[in-house]
C-alpha cells in the first residue's frame, strides 16, 4: 500500500509505466470495440471478486491470489466454449484493469487504500503473459479445437515468466522503499512468493486450458483449490503475527518490572531491524534479529535487584556477558528460537577481542544489537537531534575495539536521516 | 503380525486375497498402461510426500490435505473399475516405513474400494473420460462422480474400521467415531479435485497433475508450516514462562498446571472451544506479572516489608500491562488482571465482588489455589488432592465461586489429575536463600487467614498468622 511520499516515489516508475500501458490499451480497445462482452465481463467480475478476497501473506505482503489467477487466465485464454474469442494484449490489459479497479472500490471505500503498486504489477505481468503466448498460439493451438499438452506447456512457460517478472518488480519496489540491497530483496521476494505464486500460475493456466471445453464453469470450479490455498496462507499469516505480538509482549516483562526503561526493547528491535535491512540481512534472519532484540535483556530477570536505570552499558564487561548468557539460556529453552538465542548470547562481546583482530564467529546480528543497545542506552526515548548525534559520535569513539564500524556507519546514516526530518 | 488376534489375521488375509484378485482381473483387461503408470507414479509420490510433510504436523490436526485421494478419484473417472484398482493399489509401494502386511492390506483395501467406486460410476451412467469422445457436460459427469466418491469412502471406511476393531478388540462404532468421522467430509471435498484432475488429464495428459495438484501441494505445505508454527508458538510461551519461573524453584511448572486445571474447569462449565483456548493462555500467563517483581522480593525468607508486599500484590496489574497488547488473548487479559479477587470482595487489586469478577478470573483463582495446595512449598509438604478439594469447598462463597469449585471437583472425578510434582529435586544452586512462605499468596489457607486478620486484627502465634499479619499491614494503612 502506498502510504508515504517515499513509498510512492519508490513505486513511481512502475506506476507510470503501467498507467501508460493502460491508457494505450483502453484506447486501442475503444477503437476495436469489445468482442464477446459477456466473456470479458465474466473475467472482470472474477478478478473483481478476487480483489475483494485479498489476504495478507506471512511477512506482511498483501496479495489477491484469485484476482491474479483470473488476470493470468484471461491473458492466456486460447478460446472459450461457444465463442470465437481472440484475446489481444490490449484487451487483456483493459479487462484486467477494469476488474481490479472495480474490485478495489469497496476496500478504498472503507479506507483501506488502493494498492497502486500491486495493480501496476498485475497490469505489467498480464501484458508480459499475453505478449509471450499470443505469438506462439498458431503453433501450439493450430486449428483452435484440440487442446493438448503443447498448448499447456506454452501457457505454463508464459505463466512462469509472468511470475518471475512479478517477483522482480516487487523486489525492486521493496528494495527502494526499505533501503534494502536489491539482491537481498529478490531472494526475499522469491522465497515469500514461490508458494502462492505457483498456486496462482497453476490456477490461471488451468482456467485458460479448461475454458474452451468447460466455458463459464471453468472459473468457479478451478477457483476452489486456490481458495483452499488462500485460506491456509491466511491462517499461517495470522499465527505468524500472533507469534510476533507475543514476543513483543514478553519483551515488556523487564520493563514492567523496572529492570529496563520503558520502550527500550521495542526501540532497540525497531532500530536493529532497520540497520540489519540496510546491511543486507535477509528477511528470515531479520525476524530472528527482531526476536533477539526484543528479548535481549531477558537475562536481567535473573538478577536479584534491577540495575539502576536498566542500562547494561554501565556494567562491567563480565557482568554484561553473564546477563547475555543467562538470557540466551532462557531463550534457548524454547527449542525454536535457536538463532535468536545465539544472537543474544554474544550481544555483549566486543567487535575486536584483541587489537587488530576480528572474531569471525561473532554474528552480524549480535554486533548490531550491541551497537543499537548502546545507542538506546544513551538516547532513550529522546527525540532531540543533538542528543542523537552526540550518541552516535560517542559510539564512533568505540569502533577501535567495542563496535563494528560498519554497523556504526549504518546507524549514523539512519540517525542522520531521522534528525534531518526533525528539522 | 504375530501379535494380532486370529480373527484379525484371517480378515487381513482375506482382504489381501480379494484385492489381489481384483488387481489381476484389471491387469488382464487393461490396455492403457501408460495412463495407469503415470497415475500410479502420482499416487506413490503423493503418499510419500504426504507422510514426509505429516511428520512435522501435529497429529490432532485432523487429516490435513490428502493428495492421493484426488488421484484415486481421477483414476476412477478416467479408467473405470478395470484400471482404477491398479492405480490405487500402488499406495502400497509408497516409501513409508510400515510392516509388509500393513502395506499389502492398504493396497488391497484401496484396490477393492476403487473397484467398487468404478463399478458404481459406470452403473449410474458415468462415462469414462479417457479415450471416449465424451460429450462434456458437468451434470452428466458430476453426479456419477459424487456417487463414486461416496462409495469409495464407504468401502474404504468399512474395511479400515473393521480391521482396527478386530485388531484392537473394540466396537467398530467407537473406531469410526474416533478415527474416521471427522475426516469424512474433508476427504469428500478433496475427492472433487479428482474431477478437475480427470477433466484436464483427458486433454493434456500427465502435465495436468502438475497444474491441478500444485495448489493442493502448496496448501498442504502451508498447512504443515502452520501446524509447526503453532507448536513452536506454544513451546515458546511455555518455556519462556517456565524458564523464568526458576526465579522461585517451588513454583516451577505452576503456570502450566494452572493452565491445565483452568481448561478442565472451563470445559466442565461448558465454555465454547475458542474461549477454552483463550483460557489456556490465560492460565499459562496468569502470573506473568510476577516475573517483573524483583527476585530479591520473591525469594526473600522471613518478613516482607510493606513495600515488598505491595510489590507482590502488584503482579496481576503488571501481568495485565504486559499482555494488554495481545489482541488474540481477548478475555484472558481480564483473567490475568483479576485472578486474585475474592467472591466476597476482599481480594486485590480492586476488591471486586461476585459476578463483577470476570469469569476467567474466577476460574483461574480456583485452579491457582488448587495447584498451589497440591504442590510442595518450602514451609509444608504437598497436600493430597482430597484435602485440597475440602479446603476449596470450605472457602467457596467467600474466596471462590462455588460453581467453579464444583466444576473442578467434577472434572477431577472424570479426568483425574496428575498430582502435581513432588518436592523439586534439582534446585538451582541457591545463591540467595530459598523462597519462603513470604511470597505465597496463592494458598487459600494463607489468603483466608489474611482476610480474617484484616477483619479482626487478631495476632496468632503460628507461622500462617504471622504471614497474614505481615500481609495485612498495608491494608490497615489504607
């Protein structure tokens, strides 16, 4: 969803390209007239309904699988029972846009916003699928009667290409929105989308394949398996969200007890994730980093009395490490947060254990938490630019030994941006 | 096989022989071997994958998503009673670790069910989709397909239920209720995917398997991930709570047991299942606020100062503060907030009375006291379940909601109770003094003395009254 100027700028070129394609397509379609309006209407409706039934995938990505499958099916449509339909690229883009926009209305109406970047991606992938398949149709579907495996194969290939384009476009938008390296974003997007995308591609191809024989029946009948998949994803995303919420809540145990300052864990985890993302930590590892950051002070619970102010940085290095060790042991007992425990265990270790030497086993995530934790101990909830910049300067004094210079640099960049906005 | 009753052995042998007969009959008449092989490969692959995925899946999660069922139904629609048994019997070849006779029985069972389904499909006017020039009309294919799917399930279920009933010597009805009943409807739904597969297979051949089964496989995979995630989720809460419970060795495992007892009470008083789930979390997290109380206070032996006692009394509020953002907990948050209230209004933090106290809190209060009494504490041994029940009954109407007390008693009657742990054996090396009664306000004996002390200012000589006096002081000052 486009909510800030920065995000709009990130998706801007994509939206402009899609808008141009839509304008051209509508113009061409208006000139040629709409062939077989009922079939077009059926697909537009299908896409519209799919748009309403959108889901959130794990990782917070929005998706409308049914709408995407319908769009793909129309782009690949070789024929339709009882009609002599020839889908063109312009017609496909027109129908898909109309369907998506109509379906997006109810949501926009209740204030959930238009997913312009997603719509743009759908327009462009539809174009690609149609543009790849239509030229080869005379080869794989010569007399337009017999559907066979050659047609199915050509369609599948076109669908896969469209899926790849979709992932790359999504990665480009995300990389620029969140300042993550493009390569990490592509890996993240592919990992997150491969499941739902293959179900979408298969359904799109099936509807297109079955339409010449089954006609309108193909649409609802082949939507059922995809709906089932969609349902599974929704449940998974829900529990994933619940898990995240719970870890965040548990992080407050130390705050409520006065062991740490209010909001410390939350701020450290937010900042650590920002730093990690810019340093190219993958989404999967970012999640562990977030958990670790949220729970990084849990070892303090084993102390008989809270440390005044909760700032671990004023403790002796040995004490800091003991607390880290205790916390890691607690986290390890969950049996699932293994990586987070590893990160927490070494969060107090210095970047250079001896002058000029770097410990290669020290995880980047631990180094991030060390720096960000120290930063938050200095700044707290304060939003004063001077204080933030001074804190960074102080951390920069520690890059000879305590802190990873790369992490401090990244933090400095983020803080510089934050203070810029403040003016 | 040896350990099975003789009747079961004979039955298994008979089914295997019959299945082999049907397979041989089919093989003799079969002409479309390529389709049979392709579908059979799919069955083997599907079964293998299912087991692979199921390994990580919680077994209570029901049948999950079947992949071999759609393939079986598709083979019925494509090949009829001749070919379908050949395809379905290949289930026995799936790479699963089971004894040979179980595999053979499963294969034979599949073959017989598929034969019956195929025969019914043709008998009610269905047309084989493979080879014939089928005039495509869904109504024409759909109804016979439904009949075939139902017959397949019925025959398969009958053979399965009777073998389990014979082997374990229980009534077939109970077996059906226990194992098959809840999977009947989902299995039927999956069988309709067989129709999709058959329709597309008739046109484009084996490639259809990839297309039709892909969404199913993805759904199956996500489902497995979901189940794994759910387990991980519960494990995380449980162990984080338990790990931090080590602050007080005597309360180890307390939260998990309170959660269990709360669920018993909740079920018995007829709460909806989703509320019971919420109650389970409430029980687990009811003392989460104690984790925020300094360890020095929790583990202090001897008298508590006013401040220290207030710190302990704060724990329901702290618990609410920690959990208040967890939307999914819903009612559970109230349960955590008010679990130290008393029916007579002399509890804390707000002194709510009777029905002003949320239901979850009234349940947890009983469960909490029950577990606290049946566990060893530093100043006394664990009481027996019967003693604890007597004590709960004595305090009902004053400290506890009588309905919840009786619900717990009734539930303990039917479900029993793993009488809580014995004296904790592996205590963490106590660098600080062992926890004393000073912190134990879950025990109704202590709590009741506390309330009495508040009323009469009596100063008793024994330990409990001493505690009560200490605890009562902050009250008196208000």
